[in-house]
């Protein structure tokens, strides 16, 4: 192989690069080869390359990038001759341009993408039930909190205990004692009666999920949702107040006496349990 043959090989590499629509800067970024090395190969100045042991790898990388690996044997012949310090006169046989190039097999990429889609679908299906339950819990909690905020809004100045129509509380004309809750199921205890004197604690049991807020002297003892079948006990020597999101879903014992459900209505209700055994709607 002589200098003319090497220049023809370089010109062919330059033509292949331009055919791919790549500049030298593009090749530098994609192959990490220095631009001086690329120019030396395209100009046929193989003697400007590093030692043959390194030059082989550079030439092989560039030929693979240009899909021209079939030229590697001719370059290796030149590099072997370069190691001996002589050049041969082997002519350069330019390979066919329109055929003889090996296509890359990309089927494995399609297979990997298909597997990724299958795995993602399985994981999504597996988590569907968990996500649905979480969304339902969030929706239920948001509904209860909205009802509570609505009920906590201050009433008009002219409103009285008898104006709370949505909680269906009897008017003063129907019952002169505002603290008398005998109209509620199980609320027939009278302040100071023997049945009202017992353990200094409030016991709440849930037959269905129910949101509560329990306060004592302005301090919050509990705020959250009780689960079905759950029972909570709050010891108290003083008055204790409870706000029920679903009063029909719980039963109450105060000072050792069974008071039944706070209300049979599906309305938010707040009840103050007094230390003397009585209780009243707030």
C-alpha cells in the first residue's frame, strides 16, 4: 500500500462522513476522537497518527462509525508495514458504495420496549386497588371537613338556639330547658342523679367510621376519624366537648352511664359533657 492508496482511502472516508450528513465536530462529539486524528485519516496522513498499537483502535472506531468496517484489513496492512518502516505497493480496491453494508439488528430494542410496557401495565394494575381506596378516603375526609367548616361559620346576630333548623333542635317553646337532651336516644340523665356519677371518663365507640374532635379546656385531645369497631376513652375531671361528624355512627358513655347515640340525624353536632354528669348541645 502506498501514499496514493492511503489518500484514496481518506477521501472515501470523508465522502462517507458527508454522505451521513456529519461534520467533523459531530464526529468528535459522538466518537470522542480528536479532530486532528480525524483530519489525518481523511487526508491520508496515517504517519501523523499515534503509534500503531493506538492507531488501530482509532481507525477501527471511525470505520465502524462510518459503517465501513470492511476497510479495516487494508488499514491494518498499512499499519503493519508502518511498524516495519516500509510501504507496499498494494493497490486500493474501492469497495462498492451501494451494497455490501451490514445492517444493524435493532430487534432487541423493540423487545426491550415491549417488555417495559408489559411490566409498567402490570404494576399499574397491581396498584389500581390501593390508589382507588386512597382516593375514596381523601374524598370522604374532604367532605367531612367541608361540613365542619360550614357548621363552624358564625350564625347571624338574630339567630338563636331555635333557629338551627338543619340540626332539628327543639325550640325553647317546646322545651324550656336548653340543656335537656331527652329528645335524643339515651339522653335521659338528669344532672346530679346517681346514674350520672361514675368513672371520670368519656367512652366513645364507633359502629361505623366517624370523624371526631375532642377538646378539654381549649386543649385538643383528639382530632381524626375513628374506624368501625374502634373505642376511645378520654379521662376528664372537668367539662369535655366533642364534635361529631356522624353522630348516629357512635355510642357514648359518660361518667359510667350509657348515653346511646349523640343523635339519630345525619348532621354534625357538638355536645358539651359537664363534670356534674349533664350535657348540652353547643
